[in-house]
């Protein structure tokens, strides 16, 4: 899988939608956090990025519990980078689904829909916090940004919900909103 190029129209679209939601509608003035969320959307355009980790049998890990188990597997000498990557991915994965497609969490086999969303929020916050402790200022992303993602997880979920509403209005051709998403 190739990453979405920096100059790709989808990156500009996501950056604009996220900036509008976070800066204008929510009043969040954290450029690094806003850029991270926009980059997350551009990265998760590719399903391979959503399904980043696989089990030993080659199956994609699409449930947080299985991803957490994978963070415990591996050689001790490589545990830190793998654990950091898995916890960051769990945070990203939980943020993506709870922010943009919370209705999909009904399929998570939880007792109720609200339990599934709450569990994803709890695990997303927890995983970003763990990754922030495993990384440092030289990590990509740096520890302080992962810590802010953990602390501001619910705000980011809300912001992504606004992003989704914005692109749905565009798709529906709402008066005064350009229906042409890419240009």
C-alpha cells in the first residue's frame, strides 16, 4: 500500500473539513492535533491502513481485543516498537470508528450499541496514553501529542462527527455548499 501523496486532493479535502470542524465549530486551537486527525483520515482512506496488523495465521486484526493480544506477542527485544505501534494504531482505530462510523460498532458483538461505543472510547484513550508513555519527543508522533489525543479523545470524536456531517451535506447538495468535494 502506498501512502496518500501529500499533494493529493483528498488530503486537502480532509484538512479543510477537519480544520473547519475543529477550529471554527469547536474552537480547538491545537494545530498539531488537528493535523494529526486530518492525516489519520487520509491514511485510513486505504483499507490496508485500517487493517494494519495481522495474526500469525494471516487474518487481519479488526477487533481491539485481538490487537491488544498482539501487543503482548513478539520477541522481548522488539516489544517496545511493536507495542508502541499497536497502541497507537488502537487509538487511531478507535478514534476513526467512534468519530466517523459509530453505528458500525453495533457489529462489535457488545451487549448494547452504547457499550460498544463506550468500550472503544475507553480503549482508544487508554491506548493513546500507553503509547505516549512508550514513546518520547523523537517518536512519530511525539509523546506529548499522543497524550493530548488521549486527554481530548471525546472532543476528537465529536470533531470527526462534525466532519462526517459536513461531507454528508456536501454529498446531498445542501444549498450553499459545493457538491464538488475534490476541487
